[in-house]
């Protein structure tokens, strides 16, 4: 992912974890909500679906891209149940 963010036409920021991103959003934060958020489904700590749920409850609609290195049985259903659209 970091290579994607090196493209200067698409500025981005990398966080150590989804929880670190959520902490950065807590007041009195000056962090602006991103136009889109890319999450690893199987990241360390709270997984991508957990971060997605936390954002939906506090921030409303925020475009998310969930990626995974491997698909496990039931994963696609869990992602769709969280409100994701398949593309």
C-alpha cells in the first residue's frame, strides 16, 4: 500500500493501525476526514470490518476500500452485510 500513496497526485496518509486512525479522529483533532479510506480486512488489532463499523456509527457514510490477501469462507457475506458494495 505505501507505494500507492507515494503518487503525489493522490496525497494520503498511512497509520500503523485502524485504531490509530480512529484515535487521530478524536477531538480536538485537526485531521480532516479522507475522501476515501483503504483498509486491510485482516490488519493487526481491530480488523477492517471493525473499523468500518466504528466509522459508520460515528462518521456516517465514508467511502471505503477493503482489501484482503486471501478470502476466507464467509468473508464476502460479512463484508456485504456491513454495507459494502461489490465492485
